[in-house]
C-alpha cells in the first residue's frame, strides 16, 4: 500500500474521513511498546538520551517557555475552558489585623487557583483525543477515560519522562524573515520542516527521542495585537500531511506556540475539526504541547547560533488527568 502523500495539494478536501483514516492506518504505533503501554512516543526518551541532552548545557542560560497563568489569557469559554482564576485565602491585610489566629505576631498569605488543565501552556495527554471510539494503543475509549479520569494513560505516568533534547524549528523567522510571523491559515508542510532544519544548521537535526518546538509567531502576534480569536480561531500550524514526518522521525513530543498545534482552518472544504490530533495522539501515541511562549527562546537560539538545548517539561502528576499545565524550561 502506498503511503499517503506529503503534498497538501494531493489532499482530497471533500473527504477528511478517508484522509485521516489513511494516515492513521499508515502510521499507527499500536503494540509497538507492548499491550500495557501508557507513554507512547515518550518511550523514545531513554537514559542515554537524557544524558546526551544534559551535555548540551554550556553557559547555563535558562529560559521559561510558559505564558502567564492569569485572567489575562486567551480562553473565551469554548467547551467550558476559562482562564485561570487566582484567589487569595489569606492576605497581608488579615495579618495586619491579627485575625489569622497565629501566635507571637506570625502572619502569612495563602492562595488557590482554579483552571481547566488545557487553558494555558500545557501538554495534551494520550487520553485527550480518540479515533472512532478508540484511544491510544487500540483500547476502547470508554475503558480508558471514565468519569474518574484517564485510568490507563493518565498524565501522571509521564511525570518523570519529559526531559530530553529539545530542538527549536523557527518556521516564523525562516519562512517570513521580515516579520517573523506566519500568516493565519498557513499549513506547515514536511518540506517546510526539512528546509528549516537545513537552513538553521546541524544543531537543528531532528531524531529519535527529541522534543520538537515549532515557532510560528502566532503567540507573539496575539500578545502584541490582543488575543482576538487566538483560542480556536484561524492560525498557522502543521498540515495533516506532516503525519508521516512526525511518525518517521521518532520524535518523543512536539509543541507549538499556537492554540491548536495544527493549521486552522483545517484543510478541508467540508466540516472537519483537528484531524491531525486524531491521527497523532490516539494512533501514533504522540504527546502534544500547545500555547508555549517561544519568543525568548527563539531570540536566544538566534544569538547563540544553536537550536538544541536541554528541555525539562514534566507535567504536574495530576492523577488520571488527560492533560497538564506546564512551565517548560530550556537550558542552553
């Protein structure tokens, strides 16, 4: 059977079902790491890979890749997704008034935060997306995620896994050097990814166990011009036709600076929603990050002339969760 085409021009834009199905079948990793697997492509990260990544730290420069977790976020309520709500439980005013009940003048402050786990910089876990009622590794979706959460591939199982060599592919600067920002609706192709790697040089080579970060410039535009429709609206992103590249490179995970990772609107003339998610999460077993702030990292990489680094991005070990907020750290 011929593999699906990498050329978006070859997509049948009237038949998302067939295009998704062909890629799901061609690149499916079910059973690759055993019937009980809960990590998918994160299995590509081993001790040797982490040791290699640690050796990339030269000057010790540390860059956070997280956007702020506050009410000034992109969410507008779609599927009950709100921005983080931060509330103080004890304050300095309480301490001044002496109504906290502590002895010998001790005072303190406490706070609480309420937020959907996919509302800001985050990882999509393997239980986040299903394909025709099936979850990662061929399990029935209802056997995996119940009202108690993801009982099989909960994000807590990846708590110590996501530390590896990170690679930044700055598609925004590469394809639009004047602005550094791809236009909304631009579909990044496998050819774009390969040519960006070639242009950036040897430190951008992508291989087994790497975590790839794709900068489009969409986050920078949203922070400059206002959130607008950043959450769920038109955006640059990966084409459905990159599924083969994502599979064949054996990367461990991938993250972008956009709300939805893949190009929006999606590449069909009939209703479709996040077709690349449907291929890569439940079929390839790929962990996806979204809404990462890659601006400082891009500037730092350009200044240093190297695009590889140690990336530490563990999820919070929230038991049975299908995603997690994260404060990724790149060390160069």
